[in-house]
């Protein structure tokens, strides 16, 4: 069963000593299906992601799948200690990028909780960025 929730996302992205940070608080939906938790929300036009729906699946092994549909299509998999090749499609074209999960920690229950991820993004094994994402989910 899906519940209405407030989702707060804080993300940092950096390389070579430079760092950008974004924060987003939005309405969404959260629930549990089988052993996995999942949430959905609409992206913000403020970040150039108008007409994009994001779904996040959190599996029992703490792997996280972030999937976007709409104007931007992507499917990123973050697993601690593993590198995944992931699909990313934008108006500028398609990319296959590498995602190496450094840390994935989840504290989720039926009423929400927290997700912490630290991962690197690469293209052809060349580092593009190191990202940290913290997500907090709470009932409305």
C-alpha cells in the first residue's frame, strides 16, 4: 500500500575539490512490495527536470535502483562495493555510465526513514564525480 509522504533529498556532487550541493523537498508516495521499499515523486522544473518521474527501489540487500521516466530516461543501480553499468538518456543523447557504490545505508520502516548513498560516476572508467545522496521520507 502506498502512502503520501514528504521526501527530502540532499545531494552533493564533486570532483577535483569542486563541490555542488542541491536540496529538494517534495511530495511523493512510499510503500513496501514484498521485501522491497519504493518511493516515487515528480522532479522539479527548478532543476531542469520538468516532466520527469523518479522511482526509487530499495532492496533488502540495501541496493538502490533509481529510475527516471519522461523527458529524461535513466536507470542507475547503487550497490556497496560493486560497479554497475547504467543507462542514461537525455535530450542531448544516450550514455552508458559506471556507478560504483562506496556506501549504501538504509533505515526504513513502513512509515518512512532514511537512505544514505555515496557513489562515484565514471565514463569509460574515467571519474566524472563522487556523489553523496541523503534521502529522508516521512508520512504527511
